[in-house]
């Protein structure tokens, strides 16, 4: 059976143009900063996000870890949204490897308001770890791909700075936010001290993320990347696809967003299922499975039998993600498959 794969935009394959660019990439030793293709990707990424410099890293997880290690010291307190990817899905690396003290703030659909920061932050006191860093996420994955624009980002970043914190943004899907809001990515991240984004998700490159920030920050981050084993030598072979991704793949994310909306509207009409359509803003759909259809895990298994792959992300919640390999036809077929799964699944 050929599956319609809505598990994640990470499943995207490199385009033909990417494969050609990879085959022809000029390369050098990137640990010596001598790989021209990696250097090109880093400069391009920094330029698109309005920062001084960039650093190519193997994954989003490593980019976030390196950012935390660069900004904070062992024992420092790092504030994160309670459902953030860095807190929930990065194997606890910021505690285990960076040795920082994570403290969570429950945001509103992933958004931390300035007031929440002001009431959470602690005074300097011998009993408390020094608060050093705020990590934000945009789009917010667990909230369902919610994008935040400058009018939300700037006040929070400004409040953090007033409180003496630096701000790192997990912008794994920042270009989804930019396309959805019709605002340049650099305007969204203007007040962030560092940003990481992934070329390996909706942008379709096979590997990698870029961390951007000031030149001083990136110079220090380069050493931490080496420390955690992220110095990749002739990495231009994979960075070449990242260059193509940044130059040619951003605007088409709008198609993924339109398909997600179409999928969400269809799913919302299936008896026993519900979707909060106001939350469908980018390429993700959070599907709530009514109790009479069983748990999300059970329903995802039924969906798989009907040819649709998706992850359960909560007891009654399934996440579906659209991407370049999902066509409008796939959306119609996926909806038919989910309707079949729902008809068969009534739990007595
Ligand atoms: N997210 C993956 C899974 O790990 C959940 C996905 O399928 O969405 N930040 C955010 C906001 C992410 O969504 C992800 C990946 C990462 C960081 C980590 O990136 P990688 O997988 O490159 O380490």
C-alpha cells in the first residue's frame, strides 16, 4: 500500500535541483571554515534573518543545544514554554549536556506574554539560579504550528531584555510563520539574540539547520558545535541543498498551508472528530478524536490501515502535517480514508 504520509514535513525528499547542487558542490574543510558552500549557506541564512553571522549544524536539536551552551553557563536558569520542543522533545539535552536549570512557563497556545515573564522572573538571591535565557518557539509545534508576528514577538523579547535575559528562538519553521503572516522572517526575529531554523523540514533539504546571531555569538557557538561533535568537514555536500532550499523553496510553503486548511475543514466535518480551525494557520492540523472512536493511538492505527500515516501527540490528539509531497488529491484521498476509519471505529 502506498501511504499518504502526514507524520511530519521532515519526510520531504530533496528536489532534483538540490541533488544536482549536492553533486556539484564546491567543498572544503568546514572545521577550518574553508567549505565555500557551507559559508554561502551561513551567509545567506544570516542575511535572510537580519543577523551578522550563521553556523550550519546537523540538526535542529543540536542548534538549540549549542545556542543554550553559548548563551548560558552551567547552573543558569533557562526559561522555556512548557510545551516547547526544546523542553519536551530534545532528550533533556539542555540539562544533561549544557547543565542548565530549565524552568517552564505555560504560554497561551505557545505564546509567552511579557507580563508572564515579569511575574515569573526571580530576583537575584543566593537561593536562586541566575536567570539567563528565554527560549521561544515560532511556529509553535505542539500548539499546532501557530505563527507569531512581530507584534507578539517584540514585546516579549523587549520584556526579556529589560529583565536581563537574552532570547533564543527555536524557529525550526520560521519561514512557515513568515509566509503565513506575509511578513519577512527577519522582521519577526528582529529582537531575538539568536535564531535557529531547519532547512530539513518543509524546505525539503535532506539535512541540517542554521543558527544565526551576532558575529561574537557565532564565533563562540562554533566551539560548542565542535564540542558536541557537530564539526562536519566537507559538509558543503549537504549544505548545497540548504542553499537551494533558502533560495527557491520558501514561497511554496503557502501550498502546504492551503492544503492543511483544506484537510482541517474536511476532518472537522467527520462525525466523532473535531478540529479547532482557528488554530490551523500553517502546515499542521491537530485532530481531536472523540472518545467513542477510541484513543488517538488506536485511531492512528486505524488510519494507517486505511493508508494514512500520522502521529498521536496526546491521548485524544493526532497531529497531521502537510508538505511538498502532499497534493490536493492526497488531501481528498486522506479525507476519504479517515472517514472510512471513523465509520469502522465506534467503541461501545
Ligand atoms: N520536530 C519534529 C519532531 O521531533 C517532533 C517534528 O516532526 O515536528 N524544534 C522544533 C520546533 C521542531 O519541530 C523540531 C523537530 C526540532 C526543533 C528539532 O529538529 P531536528 O529533528 O532537526 O533535531
